[in-house]
C-alpha cells in the first residue's frame, strides 16, 4: 500500500460500508467463508474462500446495486434505473429494482453469455446491446439516459455502490475472526475495480498490514499494468477471455484512484489456470464458480502469491454460468 494512504481522502469510509451492511440485512445473503483443512495442508497455508456464488442473484453485485437504488427519491424511482454490465451487475440491478419497485434498463455487450441475458430478462429488466469492439458503453448509456431520464447505477463508480461492495470484505474480517484467522492478503477479481477498491478501504481501516491485490486474466490486465505505470492504460481491442465478468476496456477513474493509493499490486492468470481453478473449487469446496470469479484461486494455486505459513482470503465473486458451459470448461481443464 502507498505510504501516503493515511493522508488520502477516498469517497467511501468504513462507516459508510457498515451503514450499507445494516441496510442490506435481510436483502443480501451473508455468504459463507469456506475453508478446507486438507487443501490448507497441501498448500502450507490457510486459504479462505468468500463464496459470493451463493449470493442472491448468484454474485456480490446486488449489494451495491440495492444500496444505490435505495438512495433514490420516489421521483427518481418512477424514472427507473439504467446501467451497463456483461451480466452480474445487470442481475443485481434488475433484482434490486424489482425489490424496490422501480424498473431497470441494462446496456449489455452483444457477446454477453446467453444465460446471463436470459436471467436479466426474467427479472423484468429491459436490455439494450452494444458492440464492445466498436462502441463505448459510456456513450451508449449517456445517450439512453438523455432519451429516457433514467438514473445511472454504475457497476463501481458510485460511493453507494462501493459501500455496498465493501460489505463483502467487512464480512470476511468478521468471519475470519470467528475462525481465529487473520488474513495476510485479500485477493479480488478485478474488472471495473470497485470490489477491489472497497476491499482496500475496509482492509486499510480494519487491518492495515493486510495486503489487497487485484487479480485479472492475462489478456485483460489493464489494472495491473496501470498500477505499474501509475496511470490508466487500456486493453487492446479485439481480445477475449473466458472471464467474461471482468472483461473491461480500461480501469475506472474513480476506482483506479483508490486502487493506485491502496493496493499492494496486481496479479494475472491464464484462461487454462482459471479452468483448473474452477474444477479445483468444485472438487474441494463443492461450489460452482464462473470463470471471472475463479482468478483469485488460480493465483494461489499457480504461485502468483506465496501462501506458505500465511492466510489468504479470496472472493469468489459469482457463480452465474450455465451447466453446459461450466462442464465444458472444467472438462477442458489443462491447468
């Protein structure tokens, strides 16, 4: 973490996260923190897995979406919400909108997984598509906001969305304490960087010695490269990864400012390593993990971070993957 972090003001505090946690009681699931003693013995350290795949809508995103939409006035809710997402945030916004009696319009890339698109529709949300190679999602959302008057609920660049996401890490520390464990590091899958930024803010407040890392696919390592350069760097267009949930073009300016100040660094893994991690999680923790959510496990299993005599927690951010694709990916495990 940056040695100047104590003097840096960030848009979200631990108090904000705790306030969100209270509001999310009875809405978001307090997901388990999983540990397997046989795996720990083999690794030589303690691996703690925060299973947000068991979360309502199958991913952590409902935490921030609900807390943001809850702040809307009656007039704003009558206008409805709008966001962009490849799937998990879309599901979170759609369900939160349904719970709170408003509507949602989701801008999704044309190559988003069909299962996620169908699930969003089943929650009553409208969908508009864009081409991730030729169009900018911000431009599409801005245009639709002007046309419809809807209120933006971004995936990460909003204080309330960040505070809601921060409740994941708040629970990690509370649950780790019950296990008599103290995380030396926390690994978070990183797309837009909101979960990573919120994790770093909570860790700074509760355990300043705990290191927080962003974990990305090799071909979508914009945050890792940006942290090294000290400025936001984009991914080349046209690339693809099985980790659809974290295929972002460039770090978000709001979250990157936080991550640049507070993160220990970035880690990257290959798609083959992700497939192996998905199968490993299924075999040893009995959970279904979507590719983008497995990157932290992959980083540990492939030595991107040393777990010997340490405790490392990683967030499994979601499990929204259809059975056919899941079986195909773990059957193609060459890790």
